[in-house]
């Protein structure tokens, strides 16, 4: 019985410690545009890089997207409630003084818009319990930063089982030029997004020179790509390398444009 009780007490202590650590990791913050009213204290606050918030006006709702803040204040214990209109007017007057506009106002709610620091900022102030609580919903209007992109190589492999890349090598050499690194990085992304994918890395050349030399060069270039990928942590078992020289042209070898298309590396899905 005593052991069970000790376990329960220990679990509660650990939970409280965990909550304390979580609160320490996420300090409450106010929005830099507004100071809090006298007699109030910050209760909760949170922010998001990008959200859509719906502002209710008199006869319509307006959705604004951008960096979002949700900040809540409560009256300090022992203070008399100031009344909702007192709180609302403090904020609407402050916004008007910096050239902003009040789009909607009632005794316990207001929506405002202003421009500060080159940003269009929308603000909703809402009161509860005769001004015991007030809440701020703020959106700094802006476009979302696009961080995710569809890997074109993965799209091609899913569609056809193969993808073609063009990697610049030193002339008559298997040394990858510095400007070939972005292509290697793209192949790495492909392999990381598809952890079970296995590839045959197949090198091809144009018809300049002789067939035997081109066969050898294409093999070495395919192996150079393979080595660059395994050096970044890709398991060797997922990759193989093979050279085809000039034997599989996809364009006319009598023109410079055709030769450039033939000097390629193909990534072929291995089943």
C-alpha cells in the first residue's frame, strides 16, 4: 500500500515538474504594438507563423491571413472591473491616433486595421464579464513562406520509373563540377523522401571520341554520382552504377544541343 502511494506521489511530482518545464520553454509574450491596461495581467498568449483568422464586421466576415497572435488578459485580483466600453475605447482610440481605422465597434468588441512598419495589421479586441477579461486577436497580414516543394525527380520516377538529370563534369573526366552539387542534393532529397527506393544510376555520353572511351567515361561518371550520394549517408545497397557510353542517344549527335541532351545521367527505379 505504501509503495503504491509513493508511486502516485512521485507521478504527480513528475507531472508538475513537466508542466513547469513546458511553461519555462514557452514564455508568455505580449504583442509589441500594445501595452497592457493598468490593473490587468497577462493570462495566456500564443502565436503562429501563419494562420487565417475570420474577423466579424457588422454585416460581413473578412478572412485575413498572416502571422497570428492570440493574447488574453485578466483583471488583477482586488481590482474593480473597468467596464467593457472602457477597455474597447482605449484600443480604438490608440489605433486612430496612429492613423488606423475602426471597422466595427460595440460596447464589448471592436475590429481595427492599421499599417505599422510597412505591415497591414488587423486587430480584434473583445471583452468579457464587464471588463474582467479582454482578448486580442492580431494578424500581421502577409503571404506564407513556401518551404515545401514537390520533388520533380520523384514525380518523374512515380510516373515513368525513371528521371533524367544533367550534371556538369570536368571535360573528359568523372570529376563533378561545383555547380553539380544542387543536382546531387536534389537526388538526396528524392532518396530521403522515398526511403525504400533503389536506383540504378546510368551514365550516358555524346558520340564525340570513340565508343570504348565513352563507355569507360560514362561508367566512371555514374560511379562518381553513386559515390557522392553514399558520402552523404545513402546506403550503398540502394544504389548501383552502370555506363552506356554513346549507345543510347536521345537526340541528334550532329548538333551541340543534341549532344548536350545525350550527356546525361538517368535514375532508374529498381524493383
